[in-house]
C-alpha cells in the first residue's frame, strides 16, 4: 500500500512528455517571480542553517506549477521527495509508512491536501510539529502508546481550495504561497521553451497565439502546443506558423480568450436556460453534466477572472461581457447586475 502511495499518478492532462518539459532548477521556472524570490530566500536560509526547509503550502488554480515547485524545492535542497495525494491516504498507518521511510530533510508532497481525512489530519499534526508518531497498541484498558521518532522532514501541501483546509492544519505551515495566473508574455516564453525541448520548428508569432488561448495556465499552454505540433506535422510539413497555429486551435474549438466548448456551454446554460442567473452550483452541475467541484476548481476561476461570471450569495450570475462574447444581447437586468449593489 505504501509503495502505491508514494508513486505519482499522472493526470489526464499530463503524460511522460510533461516531465521532460518541467524545469530542473528554480532559475529555469518561468513566471511567479515574487513567489520564486521568497522561495529562494527560504531555501538559502535553510541550507545556511543545515536545516530542513520549513513546511510549505502552495495554493491556486490547477496547472500553475505547484507540483513542479515542490520537486524544485527538493532539487535545491538536495533531498528526496515522496509524492502522494490527500484522497490516496485512507488510514493513518498508510501515512506512517511514508513518514518512517523519510530521511533527514526529505520532503513529502501531498497534492489535494484539503481532501485528507480528519483522522489522518489529526495524526499528521504531531509529525509536523514534533517529528514523532504515536501508535496505540491494543484496545481498552490494556492499550499502550508507542512513540516513534521521525527524521526531521518537510511537508509540502498543494491545494486548489485553501478555504477547505482546517485552521489547525493551515497554521502548521510556516510558508504559504499563492500561485496566480500567468500573463501572455510569460506563457509565450514557456511555449518557446517547450517547443525547443520538443524539437518543434516554430516561427516568432505562434507562441503568442498559443499563449493568449492558454487560460493563463502553463499546463494548458503545453497541451495546446502538443496538439498544434500534431496538426503541423500532418498538415504543414511540421513547421508551426501563425496561420497553422490558428487553424489548429480553431479546430480544437478554443477561441481567442481560451474558452472551450465546456466554458461556452456553461455560459449558454446559465444565460439561455436560467436567464443569466442567479443559479446555485448544484443546479449548474446538473444542467451541464459536470461535477460541481470540477466547475468550481477548473472552469469558474478563469470565467470569473475574465469578468464573464460572478458569484453572489444567491448563486452564479452571467455578466454583460459574457453575453457580448457569445454574440447575445444582454437584458437590462444583466447590465444592472454588473454594478455592485449597496444592499
């Protein structure tokens, strides 16, 4: 069981190519400059004191580099990293099997840490604070407590929904960093770097074309680059030009703002079926056939950032910009809803 837990599973958006595209040093990581500066100070201070780096919590939308940063911290600290996820650790014993194998300064990376069970989370507290693990042997009056000493280690947690972390767990992280969406310039640099690694001939302009449709997310940018590469290989002698990139992305039905079929379906459902809202998240999930967590974690953040969607106490509301993007005429109520209410 423990061996399964420490083996990283690839998400659908990732494949073995992603590992070759990941930067190998912190200096190679593009974007998130302020976060990188703070991480460099944290790492250099820990190295100077010959101590493990403090526990780190990374949060933000998916695909921005939380897993990559965790591995870069391990590389900069010259230690091993063991990878697991919150849902994968079902019992405290499974977590204990990982922690007892860690050497001094090693890192355990817990993705989706907000999904740890309450029992596992409670068992993690003394391990993070005092580097000890308490085991209860037996039951009832004859039960005995056995305390195991752990090597000093670092927990790096990643979450897309920091609000779901309990305060006791969140407060045990000494460094909490927020990853934000990337601007087009940074994404264009990432696309050019990835194209160079993949050996894809590319003109100057296509990187910007892919970047502006990548939803501010490096993972999406790399995924689109691979699909454009496939199209160029079959239809354009393998060379990516601006027209080739546009044709490929149009075939994927990714528009100029990076919205795909699911994004547009969500907006059209909200506008055409529910007159622009407000609509509760469970109703939206049932109407679109998507999981509510997927809507909240994957689709809504970018739509909100674009100003196409608003979260209100009564539910989700489409804005005037959403109507205009879909080529629809907003009703007067939609225009008024864009203005903040004093009530």
